[in-house]
């Protein structure tokens, strides 16, 4: 028995085929929200992975240097100016400073990527 194009054939609990309307997914896949890779599959298979690893290592080293030289020292200076004890400084500013990257990730995910993160 041919079925119309607007319905799909499924099996009910009793084993008899039933017709149901087709399911439509109106949302775009989440992967389409992000930029396409700079290299194709061929480039990644022929040495591109090494470039990706080198860029990641360079980025992490840069982040470590910036955080160590500027971010932590500025938090220390703020705590000195406010005359906070080391316990209070560690519980407030250092805790907020260490969770700032996660907060930024959630903000980007919710407001810019329109995702359900957070």
C-alpha cells in the first residue's frame, strides 16, 4: 500500500502499521553556529594536526603568561589597597578571578551562540 508523502509508516504496539505525520526539526544543528575549520580534511591528514597542536600550545602559554604577570598581580594589588586579609582575599577576589573564564564561556554560550548552556 503506497503511503502519502505527508505521512510516515510506523508500527504500533499491537504490531499493526499506523500512519503518523512526519517529524520536522526546525532548528539548525549546533555545529553550524561556529566557524568552519581553516583546513580541509586533506590538510589535517597531511600535517595539519601538528599545526593545530602548535597553535594550541602557543595559545595556552600566552594565556599562562598573561594571567601570571598581569591578572594575578592586579588581584594582589587590589587586595593590598583594600587591606584585606589573605583569607578574605582568597575567598573573594581570587575565587572570582579563577572562575571568570567559565563565566565568560557561559555568557558567550547563552547570549551569542543562543545555546542552552548554563
